[in-house]
C-alpha cells in the first residue's frame, strides 16, 4: 500500500489550499472547457463533508439555487480547480452534515465560528 501512495504522490500535483472543513462557506472557482474556449465558473456553498486522503481526497459543497438544493463533489487535487476561498467559518458538531439536506430557511443556518484572539 505504501508503494501505491508513493507513486500517486509523485504523479498527482497537490496544491496548498486554505484550511476548511464541514460547515464552512467556500467559493470554488473551476476552469470549464467549452470547445476551444476556456472560462472560469464560481460555485459558492456550504461544505457538507470532506473525505479521503492524499491524492484521492474530495469535498462536497451544497448550495440552494432557485429553491432547489444543488450538491457538487470536487477532488482536492483536481487540475480544474483554480481557486478555493473560505468566505465564512461555520461551527458544527459533525464531520458530515447531511442533516442540512432536509432543512430549509432558518433551520438550515450555521452559526459562525469566532476565532479567539
């Protein structure tokens, strides 16, 4: 198993992204290819989970679009991920907050985490 991890670590480039976890509101900017053109698209939402480790690590973001919940899974080491910005730090008591799927409105709010000075 260690040999496989070593090989994948050499083949896959990992970037230094800011620290974020479940409950944080982030904006992920992705490169999208349409024919010969390339453009950037931003996807902003709440991080529901982070899973995996190393080159296979992924995170799921959920947002509400026109009253419909939209979830998208991003690989951390994907070359199409251009930028990850942490907009708000959320305070949650779970590593995976799937209970957010059943909630809308005020019950779907997440308390903001205050950093100690």
